[in-house]
């Protein structure tokens, strides 16, 4: 989820004193940087695949230096590893550098040249959650059997990975060389079985440690039975039906939450307020932007509350501007609607904006500029309502309704609950407690209305593949002590399983990155030379022939 997943990047910038090309006779040995790329700029240019593979590297960029201290005619003189886009990424940052203007003998010169090493470092890998050891071998055996009965097996997970491996082996990619692509395929084929086994084992540990051995034994007994096998919805048809019911839940929840919010906040007025915000920002000169965030980047920054409520908004920022047109600091001047975090979300995008440096005098007032970031309302779900299937009989439907009523919505829509729980962690930056509570109430209203409808869909489907006897057995289980213990843990399971799954995926692709690096010899070629203290100090710039 970008994510979804943006990599944290560290950069080391320093001068390497080397002989200057004949055409550029002055080598700048102690650059005094007025501006360098910040973390947001570095993260923005980091190649996504390279970051996903957890691969870092070193690029040395050689540039001419204008009399103003800005860089020109940059080229990559060293890139390690090659073939992963790091050199191009470094060149994209050239405009973010500016050094103290150069002089030779007291006269300005634009004949300088500088070499700038840039290190790309990926974010730390995700780690599995710490779980206590299973209380006994018998508890672990029961947990593993429960996994198997519910379809959480190594074979099932490997069946999902195999098509990805085959695609890497057989379908040429345009973003990497055939050598790198084959290394990726080999790395995934080697890593996937091991990482899948780790995930399956951790999920077994989760079951074994969260439920008592006696309750776990009764839960397994139920899922072993004909009623339990029918109830667990573990075949292609029932999984497909579960997916459609979950999609209907998401569609209805978003629509009903939006309606609850807009009934109070009148979303049409919010749209008019956005126009007012934009007019106030445009009352001065219109900024000339040479870099702006993409629609995808803006959507990724959208506050989670606004996403859950399907609400658009806007924020006006007043930002300080550097000599190169980058935004160094921003304050929220206005936002609409308030209380959903649009101001903080807009401020998080400042690293993606840059003004045309030649127009700063016209557009920046006292070193600041007004900026409006607009978050369009998400498009309504175009899908048609899911009607489900008709119930087998009135008596079967009555039993099925009792079963579903005893369940928690999290069993039906686990991934949707994870999204909801992430939203519910507490007020966003700039959001008051009362604003957070009000937004949560609107989301809960939509979730409850969606649950009422999808409970009916699930109950009707249960009647189509469970006999009345099986329905009575299932009802006895879900209302009994073992079933209640199982239901009480479903929310915890959903969140922890999500952490396990995300870490498993991240570690798998980091393993693939190691396989790529064995081919590209990353560790042998991407070592940063020893740091020179003159890079980051305030010593005057000098040029030497």
C-alpha cells in the first residue's frame, strides 16, 4: 500500500579531487553548497524497482559549474551497480544543487567542474512481528492442522507465486536487461519457498499462542467436521463469492460513510470553499512550476480519513522558497474541509514542487509563495450492486442469520477491517480529538450499514451449500465457548497476519535483490570512498587549475 510503500533514502555528497578534463581547466576542490537535494527529492527519484529489491548504490556525477553556482552539462562518470536506473536518477537531481559562486583571482568564473558522489540507500527491510513460542508441541500441531483446514498451506501460497516466476522467465521486461530479469526469476524461485514456509510457520505460532490448547482442539474438531468444512468457505466457488461480498461491503461502506459525512458537512459547500481557497492563492502572481507532483503522488498523500469517506478537499500553503525554487518549509494557511488532514497531506508533498528559478523575483514575495494542493474526490464506484444468491429456504435463512449475527464483520472482510483499524489509530497531525471522533463516527455509520446488507448476502450463500443439520452444528459452534474464543481473536489475527504477510513479501523481494547483486557484483562496486570533511562544512569554494 505506495500503500501503498516510498523508500527512505540517505545521501552522502562529497568532492572527489581528480584531474579536470582539458575542456574544463578548473577543478573545484572545496565546494560550499548553498543547496543540496533533500530526502523528499532523493526518495522521488529513487527507481521503484531498485528500491523494492532493496538495492543501494553509488553514482559519481561530473558537472560544470556556472558563475552563479548552479550546475550544468552533468554526466555520470561512475555508476554501481549499473542497469538499475541509479545514474539517470542522479542526473534528475542536478537542478537541486547550488554552490557558492566561484571566483579565480577575485573574478567570477564559470569554467569550474565538480564531481559529486551520491549514495542511494534503501529503507530498512520490514521484519516479522515478535511472537511468543507455542506453549506445547501439541498446540502447534493443532494450529498447523487448523491452517491446513482453512487453506493456509505452503502449496497454496506457492501456486500463487509460480505464475509470477514464469512471467519473469518468459516475458521480456523493458525496464531491465535480460540478465537482470533472469536473475530476478532465479532469485524468486529460490527465495519464495523459504519465505512462504516462514510465513506459514509464523501464522501457526500466532494461532497456537493466542488460543488455549483446549479451545484450539475444539476449534479444530469443528473445522474437521462436514459442517466446519462447509462453513469455512474453502474452495474456488466460495472464495469467489467471498471476494464479491467483500467488494460489495467496500462499495457500500464507502457510499454510506460518504453520505453520513456529507449530511452534516454539506459536501457541495466544501466544493465551493475549494474554489475560494484557490482564488485567494491566485490573488498574486501565478507561480510558474517546473516540477509538480503527479496525480498518483497526490492520491497517495490523500488523508486516510478522506479516502475512507470518499471526500475531496484542498489546502493552501505558504512556503519558503530556496534560490533554486525548491520549497524549504510550508505552513498551512487554509484547508477545506477542516478536520480531515488535508493541510498536513498537502505539506507532505512540498518536496515534489519546484519553481522556475528564473521567475522567482516575480512569483516569490519576501521569499515565500502561495501554493494550493487540490485532492479531487475519488470517482464513485461504477460497479453495480451485488445481489447475491436467493436463500434455499426460509428456515435455512433463519439459521444462517443467527450464525452471521454471532460472527464479527472482521471474519467476512478481514482486509477491509485492517484498513479501518489503521484509520482508527488516533487523530492525524493537525486534527483535534473531536474532529477525529466525528470522522470515526461517520466511517462507523457507513461500516454498520454495509455490514447489515452483506450479512444478508453471506447468510443467503450459507444456505446454498450447507444443510439445515450443518447450519445447526455451525450455530452451536459459533455461539459456544470455543467459537466465541475464535471470534474474539479474529481482529487480532487479521492485523498480525497482515504484518507477517507484508514482511514476507518485502523479505522475498530483498532476497531477489541479493540474487541480482550477485550478478551485478553490487557489494564490490558500490562502496562509497572515504568521506572528506570539506564537503559539508562552510569553507569557501576554491578553484584550482
